[in-house]
C-alpha cells in the first residue's frame, strides 16, 4: 500500500477525505491499520476552535486499536500481525523529560501528543507509531475493540485526574464535568479509595454512567453554584479533592477552589480554552496559604499504562464500554462519528467506529 | 458506677473475670460503655504467647463501639450519651511523633496502642479513652455496631497495608494470609487501584470473602511455594506489591521478596513473632539494589480515620460485616468469643459480642 | 501581674500602646514573657492594608522567643522559667485538619495562625500560648535570641516554600522576591538539593544575603521580564521549581509559570493581596496539561518544627542572623521597629527588639 | 581501530590484559575512548569474591569519562569528538521498568548495570554505550575529568542513599560506612536538609572528608555498638534516617534498626554480600509495626542524572574531587589502581587513572 485514505482537517473549520502517502516506518517504529477508532472532543477543538492553530490536510484522530502492518528493523517485541492498543500519547522515552518523570512532556511541552497534532492521526487506513516497543501494548485476550479504544485517552486521562488528586482512603471527591473524561475520573476516584463522589453534570445518560462508575451524589450546577451545593452536602466541610473535567474559565475554577477543604487538591484534566487566564480566587485560596494544591497533567501514554488499564477492565474493576453510546461500522463512517461528536446530542457519551 | 467487671488476662496463660475501679476521667478524656466488642488475634498473642510480656489482671480487648458515659471538663465535641466508634489506636496527638507524621508511635514506639497493652482494654462494663475529641468518632446513621467494630482495627490495619504498598493503578498485588486483617488488605487493595489481587490462603470461609473483597486468584500455599505460583501466574514478572498479613518468619518473607518485581514494595501488617529476626533473602533482594522497599506500620487510629472508614462502608465501597462470622450476645459471652478466637475453627473469621 | 502593656492595632490604620488584662492560662496553656520579638510584613498588612479586616486594640506581633511565666495544670514538659522558642503558628494538634496532615489549617482555614490574628500577639509584656507542650520548643544552648526569632516565621515559611517546591537533587530554582521570606526560601532551596538558584530582586542588602544563602544568579526584574531572563540563563529550558515570595498579582504569576519547565512546580509563600484573583496564564500553563503543579501553604508551626530549624542553625547549615539588619533594645522600641518595617528603608531586612 | 586493549577479569580471581575486537556501534549507540577512569570496590567484588559469578575475559570498570569516537545512525544529540560523562548505569529507557519508574532495573533486575557485568567495561581503549542520546551527558565547561568521574557511580549511588532516606528538613541521619559511597551519602544528606549527620567509620582520611562533606559527629564503631552511641548522642531518641553504606550482614542491620526512631527510614546503598540473608531484628523493628521503612536502590544512571550532579559540583554545593586520593597516568596504570583498591591502604578513598 503506497497511499492511504484518511479523514482530515483540511484547514481550520473544514474537514474532508484525503489521500496521502503511507509514512515511512523508521527502524524503531510501526505502521498500524486501525480496526476501531473513536473521535474525541479534542478533534472538535482542533478543527473548529483552532485549539492548536491551523493545520493543512492533517488526518484527525488519536484513539485507536489496530493491527500492525509493518515494523522497523530494531523493533523487538512487536510483530507484523499483532493486534495492539495504541495510546493517544506516544512519548519519546529516551528524552530528558521522561528521565525527569514526565514522559507526556517529552521533546517539548505536551510533546508526547503526536497523533493529529504534529503528525497524521489514526482516522485513516494506516498510521505511524513511534517507538513501537515502548508505545504499543498487545491486545490481551478477552478485551473487545470497543473497550480497548476507551482506554487510550478517556480512561488514561480521566483516571490520571484521580491519581493526581491526592484522594485519601475514604475521602470525598468532586468531579466537575461528566463527559467521557469526567466519567473516567469518577471511575478512577472510586478505584483510588474515594468514598463520597459528587458529580457535577446534568445529561441523563452521563448521570446514569456516573452512578454506575461510583458517583454517590449528582450536583446539578444549574440549580445553584457548585460550591454552595458541595458545602451544604458536606456540612460546610468541603471536599478533599476536586477534579476539573469540564466547565469554563469564568466561574468553574472559583467554584472548585471554594469547594475544597484547606489541605485539599484540585486536579485539572480539562483541555482549557476560552480565555487567556485561569482565575484562582484569592480569598477562597486562603490568600495563598490554604495548602490547597493545584495540579494538572497530560494523558499518560506508553505500553505499561495501556497494559495496566487493560487489567482493570479484565478484572472487572470498571467497564470501559459504559462510555460507548454509539457504534458505527466502516472507515467512511468516521465522518459521521466526528460530526456526531461535534453536535453532541443528548444521548451521546462516545461513538466508536469499527473498521473492516 | 464505682467498680466495673471485665474479662482480663490474669497473668500469662490465664484469663478470668475481674472487678476493678472505674478509671478516673481526666479533663480531656471519656469513659465509655461498650455496646459491641470483638476479640482480636492480638489478644491471643498477649495472653498465650507473651507477646507484650506479662500483665496482671489487665482487662483485654481493643475493638469496640459504645456509648459515652462521662466526659472530661475540657472535652468539646463529645457528649455523654453519644454513640461512638472507638479506634483500637488512640494517639497522643500533641506528641512529637504525631508532629513528625506518625501518630501511632506517640510517646514511645507503638505507644498509640493503649487498650489491653498499657491500660485496661474494652472487654469490661466501662473503659477509659484518652483525648476524647481527637479519638472518638460519632457513630453515623446507617452503620451497625457489627460493621463499625470491624473498622477500628481490622479495616484500619489491613487497609493501611494497602496504603503502604505503593500499588500502581491497575497493578498487581499479592496478599499473604487471609485472616481478617489480610482480607481487609484485599479490600484495601481493590479500593486503591489494584487490578490483579492474588490471595494466599486456604480456609474456605476466608477464600469466599477474599473473592467478595476483590481477590482475583487464590493461591494455596500448601501446593507449592507462593513465589513459584506467583511467578507462574504473572509470566515470570512477579507482582508490584506484596502485603504480608500472615505466615511465619521462616519462609514467608523469602517467598514475599521472591514474588516481587524490582521496584516493587513489600508492606507488612503482621504482628511478627516466633523468631528473633526477619530474614530478607539477599539474592532475591537484588543484593540490596533491587529498589524493592519494605514498609510496615501500626494500625492508624483517631477520629478522622474512623470517619473515613465509616464513609467507605456507608457508600458501599466494601462491606465490613463480611468479616463477622460469629455473633454472641451479653457481656459474659466475651469469654466464649475469645476462646473461639483462640481455637480458630474452620468457619471463623471474626466473632463479635453485642452487649445489650 | 494582672495587666500588661502591649503595642496594638487600635483599629485600621492606627496603632498605639494598650493596657490589657493578662490572659487566663488554661490547663494546657502557658503565659510567656517575650525576651526578643520581631515585626513582620504581615503586621503591616494587618494594620495598614486591612488584610484580615478590622481589629480593635489587638496586640500585634507573632515572632518571639521568651521565658515561661505560668503553665497550666496539665502541661507536662514545659516549666515556669523555661526559655522557649514560640512558633508563629500554634496549631490545635488534636483537630481533624492536623489528623489529615495540615496542622496549620486546624479549626478553620489558616486557623493555626492565632497571634495578632484571633488573639493578642507577642508585642506585649505577656502573651498566651495554646497547647504549651506541643507548641513551645525549649531554647537550645548555643542559639541566640536574635537567631531563634528568625526561625519562628521567616525560616519556617520560607523553607516550607522550598519543601513544597519538589526540587530535584541538582535541580534549578527561581525565587521571586528576596525579602526575609524569599531569602529563607533560598537558604531552604540550597539545603534541599538545588544547584542553580536564581533570585529575582534588587535591594543590595538582600542581594548580598541571597548570595550568602546560596543564590547563584541574581535577576533584576527591572531590566526585563523575569521569565525572559530565566529562559535565557537556562538555554530555554526553564527551571524545575519556582518559589513565589513577593511580586504582585498583575504579572508575577505569569512570569512564574512562563519560567517553569513542563513537569515543574510553583510554590507560593507570598501572602497574596491586591486583587481578587491569581491569574494563571492558560497557554504557558500548557492549556492545563503541562504537569506544572501549583502549591501553597501556611507557615508550619509546633515544637518539632522549631527544634528541627534550630538544629539547622546549630549545625551551621545556614545562619538565621544574616536576616537581622536592625537591632533595638527595650519593649517600648517595638513601635520604632514596626514603623521601620513599614517604611522599609534600603538597608532593612528584619529588625529585632531585645526586651529586658 | 579494529581491536582494543583492555584490563580484564580473565576468570574468577584472575585479572590481566586482553585484546578484543572493538564492539559494533548499533544505530542508537556510541563508541567511547576513556580519558579518565576509576576502579570501584564492585570491581574487586566481581573478580575476587565472585559477586556476579564467573566471567571470562571481561574488561572491568564502569566509572569513566571520555571522548566519543563513533555514533550510530540514529543518534541525534551526541557527536563524534564530544567529551562526555558516562554514567555507570545505562538504562534501556524504553523498557517497561523505566515506564514503571525504575530505569536502573530495566530488562531485568539490576539490568541497567551493563559495564563489567553483562558486557565489557570501561578499562580499555574503547567501550560501547547503549542509547547514546539518553545515556551520555556532555562534559560541561569547568568540570575536571577527576571530578566528573566521581559523579558516575560514587555520587550517584551515595546521594541516592540520601534521596531514599526520607530525611526531614533539620532531621538527623546516621551514615554507616564512610568509603567513597558513604561519604557521598553524607554529602547528599547535607544537601537534602539534614542537620545532624552521624558518620560511623574510623579511617582518618575518610573522617576528614566526612567532616568536609557535612558530618557533624564521628562514631567509632570499635568503641561500642553504633546504636548505643547514637542513642546516647540523641538523648535516646535515635535518628530519623540511617544510610547503610558499609558494614556486614552479621550485626550492621541490627545496629541500624536499633538506631532508628519509630517512623524513620533505613536506606541501603551497600552491595550486600557475605551471607544468605539480611537479618532485621524483630523486636527493634517494633514486631513489624514501628513504621520504620527499609529502602534500597541501584545507582541512578542516564544523562539527566549526570547533568544534575554536574550542576551540584559546578555550583560548589559539594566538591567531588575530595574523594580522589590517588592519581595515576596512562592506560596501563589501571592495573596498579585496581590493585590499590584491592589492598585498600589507610590513605585511600578513590584512585583515578588519567588516560591522556
């Protein structure tokens, strides 16, 4: 196969199918044919909000599982024909940022994010993966494509939100935003020892999954400010941890800080946009002396992360397929799936597209 | 009430009922009447194995819930008549070890453990609690006595084993020993992000609860050395974390170290006895260069710990009552319950005694 | 002594001497006569900027060493006549926030700060200390009053800034603001493994002490934005850690974030004022995905903290007296010392007042 | 150059010069010509104590700086002619153990240690380095060869001992063994916030450097058990942290545990040999409930580690050359240097060999 077809961002605000040359497979790399993909809100940000600036004919998508079509001469553990889970983030593991402990930030800030950012993404007949041994995980027996494709970004990002949130065993957590990432954060909070999990959101389908993933109380942010509702529900105490997986830059952060106990943690997993600055309310933050920490992060990638998340699914700690609300079949349906993500109907969490 | 009746260690190897004066209630303290208690293996160690040396007419027991009968003049939050959860460990929170972050080690090593160690325990009509505000948790609505009495030592100790075990999200854990503490460690591992949980034990009742608490595979240590079975189950990789909640000082530690990945953690919650030294196998420990850490700890006590564990029960993260296999009624039945614990019949995990 | 004289905030923008009743010494408390005190920038904020709102006839000051004049009936380790170091922050160690690991936040956010906030401070002939055993440290042999009084807030706060900054061994640190707290942060950074320490400030006396405490390069923020200078000095890499000990809410935080590597930490020790919000620049913060954490804290208090800082001074790891630039003698000179702090002449870091 | 000369372990208990083919330079690798090397006690263990089993004609040595002679086709940042610092440990950064956070344990336990273990070491005219970009650090201006060669194993290992020791700021540390690694641990403890540093050792040259690196008190272990002396020096309290950098498996560990506070940490950096088991004294370890953690590790390697240690030297935080007591010149003098290390005369810490 010399060329491949892919669904691309043609330029800002415009998508379409393109035909491109199959990328060269470097000695450490692999070429993969996707068998299942899923569009992400980031794809929407990229095309219609200019989140990463302009791109020309860049194939979209960074959530995929697939089959290895080609491997480089130095690849040791991955073979042609292997069914693989492809992390959305594929770090350069020998870079200095990885040595410092931050593989998602390799080569440059956010540099572990390559698909549909620096290079063509996974919404095509073929795509390129750097450092195949380090970045591809073999699909284990017993895991479906639909389940596995939810791990590569949604679970990895959302659960990182909980890992960064310093949740004490038996502690309380507020998750703001219950799209697929927020829901994964809820699952992560339940898996990491939270007792009370407050989920701020309104869409019925998300509310349902939030409860299945472990939320103990739903907060409808339309009824009153989130912090007021949290303070009331906790007898004024506030929560140990807040995970921000949605909202805006106007009032979400203020409500988050105002919901947190002194000594608590605010963990961001939201791809922030819409204003130049995040506003941390001074008084609620204890004039900078409240011991409230604010953390963030980019989705962890790499083989080991995927293997561990797969074990969580296989041991039934949580079910990734709860996130999948819409199923398409055939490469060409990627377009429909992406526009569904853009339109965000009431009953949508995540669509997937099975290929072949 | 000027005197109270209690079931005591009269001296090494001898138990019996004693009549003692009700202790004075210091200005910061409380006197509590137990409504439910449970004997612990430590009580057996204390009486029949001389684990803490000789004691004369010391009332036994350190697991209780009860009702406050008297409070000191400086106690602010606890009132006479309050139903309370009494942690087995009641630290001196203003001591230097608490300021260093180790409240269970206040005033002296293991000094947070006072009941049936330095002073009369909870197996009587009344008992004394130091620092009532800091050490007593109000019994929340919806929690039974039977459930709550499982939190004060079993859950707190066992789950500490998991908290100390540095379990990665989606990681693998081996729990050696599935008595009540080991089972609580399993529940803790599942609550703290473990995927695969290997439980080494044989008693059917414990095996059943181990699975209900989240164990994914049972290892019968009689069939082959534990490490051989773990290595086989993990394709040679070993586990990320081992929690030692049973076994002996002859070969358990060797098997634990040999089961652990380089970079893994071994977390002890077993009250060690039976030999002068713990033997860490040199070669399996990588000649001291394997990055395998060994941690231990004494059951965390205090009000906040109890409140958080209660929240875990109330939000149905796990059910403490699964540990309770035998139920007695009436103060005088403490004797039967303790001897049951000593005899350890096949169908026993923990007995409790309800006191009117 | 039934009454005592103290230098007080009479109301907003007004100070003066007051005569008040000596406070009652509760059973766990102590009454102390100061032998050396030091005014703090916070006192200035309190009186002339309304930082904590209005107060009436509240004795100022929270930095002192002194002699114990009276102890409560339950105090065990502190005796009348003991020379003691008095931490600026005196937590309620049995409170739930202390059990959660945040003693400075006990009873309410920032609640460990009592002197010249909730109750009369140390600028009088006598002052009251809660929980004497837990909060007073015996003055060790070999430590001067001048040195010790620099530990209670300046060192404890500044060095906390470094402890919270996640400095890797051999890493790089930027300290913004080189007043007494910033200088202590520099000393802390050098003590906690930093190699390169960039200090942003201009006053010659502070620059001199910054270098003595371990700063390797001075950044004059008047010449160019701090982040530009840091990026240039680090070949574009930025620093591992930033400690904010000064500046404003207009551009300091923007420069701080822009100076930090992905994966780095920003640690605040500045008592923030002057605007409603702290502005975190969205793009420089990696749209919330840079793994740049933001931490803050309130000065750690208590006996153990004071003892440890005293050991640092006594083992010559750093010299607290380098901070003392002006010395007064006599209780009545507190007024001059405070106004000196208010006027902040060029050659001032900290004044102290010896009493008796 | 088709062949190179090297000083080798010919077999157990026998050394000698060998002539071998220059290894092939893989696409990611480099071939380096050493300009300065240093023998290590491990080389002695390897040859005369069979520590890693038998080896045939394996070139010894793992401490070197040198000049790059050849680089593979995929190497990006390292060029022929570059002067480089070569870490003793050269991890496979894309391996799963590195992704788990333990690069020194890549491919197998201790697998990051390749030189003079799995492959020819650095005591020859040429040697091979895997993953040149990730593992070689450019020699910075201002650093001598003698200084740099002390970083690659001695400082990296010894300071890791301190990093793993959980030293509180202002805390107390005991370092057992004051050879080059123990001395580096002392330097590390001083750099990581220790106040009191007790150094157990006797050789005058080491005692001198121990004090220069920050030891505050020397303990002569011949006079009385170490723990007795530590307890006396600390008024019975014990120390916060113990670093084991020497001693034996008979009584050193018992003394280490007995010297440690409840809640303290014991950090091993000693390459353990001489018995099958490390003995942890049960009672002193609080019957497994003392909160005393035991950690170990293998020397951290890689480019970033070397760069950071170099910055510590260049900013004068500590002087690596203090470790160098003997200087040789010329490749052939490696033999003398190694035998000097074997004989360990009184005035020796570390010899180095400059190779023009």
